[in-house]
């Protein structure tokens, strides 16, 4: 997705100078080369010319992340993936809908799912800071992406099952402007009204 954004931005000569980007989450206790901040810089921000002053990360903003988002006019669009356990951003199962940006201990399944990303690192991080459910739901528009057949079952539970902290992505059912993109037949995965 980031490569496509860079490509489209360059083809259309889009000006990102007035865009503010807020990272969803960040690992704690990780070297810079394996941070989301670094990943976003290399794969998106540098490619579209996003000014450094418009790049925000929850690990660098402390308790003020939600206030910074509000001061910048709120989130116009939030792009999410979904974890195999139903997490969005790093809001792991059990995270309440009323959560704001917070630190979290990652579940063993999330740590295992991310292990491949940390080849060459001393260890896979077990803690992160994440935008909360309330922060995400305040976004004017949300795009949820689920790729790979292994995401079909959790996507179905999240979008058609009961709304519950047990599957944080289920809170997205209440959002008025949610779009879902998959690489499998959504009609078989879930019902979207």
C-alpha cells in the first residue's frame, strides 16, 4: 500500500506539505532500524516528501498524542490491518472501547506473528504503545485491510459477531464510514451492510 501511495503521489505530483501523519503504534525497547517510525520514513514519508514536522509517533509524544491529534483537527482517515487475534493497531484482546493512546504488553500470538519482522534484532519486542480504540473510532473514515486466507475467520468474527473487547476489531462495526479491503471473496467472509 505504501509503495502505491508513493507511486501515485509522484505520478500526480501531490503536495504532502500540509498533511499530518500519525503512526498507529510503535514498539517499545526496539532499535531504530526495526521501529515503525523508521519503516514509515523509508517506505512512505521520504517517498512522498512529508515534512519531518508533520510526522507523529505515539512513542515520541507521550501522554499528549491524543491532544496533538485533536489540535491538528482530528484524523481524516485511519488505515488499519487486523491481527489474527482481532487486534487493531496494538489494541490486543481485552482492550476496552474507551481506551485512548496507551502502552500495552503484546500477546504471545502477536509476538509470534511479528517474529519474522525482527530477523537480525536481538529480540522480538513484547511491549508497544498504541493509539486507542476511542482514538481510532473518532476518525472520520476507516479503512480495514485483511490479506491472506488466514485472516478470513477473524474478519468474519470482527464484522458479524458480537461487539466485544475480546475482538477489538469488532468495535469497528459501530463506525459510520468503514471500508474493508481483502484479497479474498468478502461475501463469503462476512456480510457488510
